[in-house]
C-alpha cells in the first residue's frame, strides 16, 4: 500500500510539473502554448451592470488580442458599454479610472498604481474629458 501511495504522489507531482512548464493559457486565446511568457500583453477594461461599473482583466499574445479579450470577458458576463481602457506588454501597472460625476472612464499606465492613476487623469484631461477629484480606480493590474 505504501508503494501505491508513493507512485501516486510521484505521478501527481509529474502532472503538476508538466502543467506548470507549459506556460500561461488564457480564455479566448489561441490554441497551443505561449512560448515567451515575458512578452504577454495585459489589458484592463470596464463594463456597466445595472448602472454599476465593473472592472475586467485579460491577457493576449498581442495588445490587440488582450484588448479584444477584455471586452469579450465583459460581454460574456453580461456587461454593456464594455471597453478596453488600457493595454500594455511593457511590464507596467495599468488602471481603469472612473468618475461618477462626469461619467468619464479613462485608462493609464505607470510604474506604480498611483502613477498609472495620474496618467489616466492626465490623458482624460488631454482628451477634453477631465476627471474630477472623486475619480477612483475601478481595476488595476501590476506585473
């Protein structure tokens, strides 16, 4: 009986090790294995659910794919007005910031979550859709 447990433990360890060595897979991504996990794009976005804004996070092999995946995740959850607010493959923190007072949502990137928030505020102002002081982070992601 002890040999059976030992063999089972060895097999289970081998299966876990094989699974870990295959890389990262994501929902809606292409088939196969991601060979270079250091160059995966990451996106954050938002969608509305009965008047409440929710955040989403997704990955992809390219920035375009990560953006499409975050919108698809929001839509699959039943969200409306789904957006990809920020995407990067540069190992930066990314955020979606929303302002209830102006109904503006903006994305930003930076070395820290706060730097990404400030970037989102600056981008919104540059686009002519400034955020007020009540703007808050809906979702963030850091490498």
